[in-house]
C-alpha cells in the first residue's frame, strides 16, 4: 500500500492507494467510525458496482450501513441535491465527530464534502474515490462545492476529509471515456512543474488507459504526492501556489458552462481542452515555444482527449466564452489571473491578461 500524508496544519490525513481497498473499506474506515453504523453517499452507477462489496466489508468489522443513492452525473452537484444530502444526514443524527463516507467520483465527493462542511457547522467525511479524476485530484485537498447557473463550483467550502482510500481496481468498472477524462488531471501535474513526469505520461499514458495496473498505481501515487505538496503549502489558495492546480480550468470551466455542464463535455475533457488552449495561448503570447505547445496538444490528442476547440461544434463566439470566465473563482478586484506556461513544467499565474485578447484568440480557435 502506498500511503501519502497530506500535511494540513490543523487537519492532517492520509491517502491510501492499493488495489482492493474498496473491498477492505470497513477495516480501513473502522477507526474513524464511532457508532455501530456508517452513513454512505453514492450514485446509482457506483452502487451497482460496489454496494454489496462495501456493505460486506463494513459488516466484517461489525458496522451496518445506511445508504443514500443519488442520480449519476454532473447535474447532481446542485442546490436541490445538496439539500437532500443535508436533510438525510440530519435525519440520521450525524454529529460533529462522525464521519460520512463519500463513495464515488468527483460529483459525489464534492457534494458530500460540502454537506459535511455545513452539518452541525462541520462534521467529518471519508473519501473513497472511484474515478481516476477523483483519485488523482478532487478527493485530495478539501475543495468541496456545487454548481449554479452562474458557473461551476462557485458555492462551496474548504473542508478536508479524514481519510482517502484510492483503489485502482475501481477504474475497471468505468467507461473508457471517463478514465480518459480523469487522465487529463494526471497530465496536468507534469505540465505544472514536473517535465519528467510529463515525459513519463507521453511514454506510458496509453498503457495506463489500457488498464496496466503498475502504470495506474504509479500515476495515482505521483499525482497525489504532487497535489499533497502543493495543498500543504497553500491550503486555501491565498499564496498563489495552489492556484497552479487550476491549469486548464479557466478555459475548461467556460466550455463546461457553454455546454450546460452536461455529458457533452465531461469535466476532465474540459480540463484537457483547456490545457491545450492554455498552451496555444501561451505560445501566441510568446511565452512558450510553438514546439512545446504542440507537444501538449499532440499527447492529449494521442490518448483520445479533445484538443481542438472547433471539434466541440459550439454555436458561439470568443466573447461569449470569455464572458463565462467573469464568474471564475480566481477573479480578484475585477481582473482574472490566468494559468499560462513558459514551457512544459513551467506553469505560472499571469495577472495581466486582457480578456479581449482571450476572446480574440478563442475566435481564432473556433474557426480552425
């Protein structure tokens, strides 16, 4: 088992990574459960694959399970479902020192974590991420949120989990498209500040996506270690360090908003296309070479991720997409910092980007 500490000053915890962990969830979670039962939030797809195994694992350590099964999909990160989770937790008399289990992908983790941040002004929760995106990114670091008509993840809280259990075997139950989408977040860590890891992705990404267990475990552990280091240095994104984790997200969230937060563009696909756009925009601004930008685009395309804006078939212009960015969480005194690159592994926060330049660039991308 790989055990990676997340050294948050007031709320340290572990991320445990090993094949088979979901089937051993009970023994791993038992020290964090005070009562004779455990509350678990999941979605319909995950329940179909893992409910019986998880129920049995908790039964082995003397715990009965109570389940809330929600619809699958990004639409579940809503006010309506947040209220239903909170009401369900209150009906089960969840207390501040209790831990609720979030079993699922980023949607379930974000929603359950946000509900946990509010119930009794903050109770505990355990993340058992079942998608690659959640295992390498959203389950670690304590960002929880829901979507609103104004934009993605605009209402939420920083609320760290008590424990994270990442089981690479869970990826075997996913559609290939979902695994590819999660892989975008793996590539991101190479582009932020680790060029050798990006080279590893170029050499091994296809093997990971084909199901190679060694490649998957190495990618998950490397990604979690990178995120843990950044989060420990800047838990609440006040020093500008944690903002680096948003590479590709400003463009990506605008595209998700334009496509209605739907299955037309999965979050990881939006991040992939956002990173491709960030690379090309960086090259257009003279910040990175066109050769490096093309390497980024080529790798994303090679593994089947979207890399060209025109392929989305959007019926809008660059200004409309740029307007979505005005709701970005990074907005500061009316300006929007952008994550751009000086090269592969050299991401930085640019604070002087003109949205008019971004809109003009997007117009070009929409036409080629």
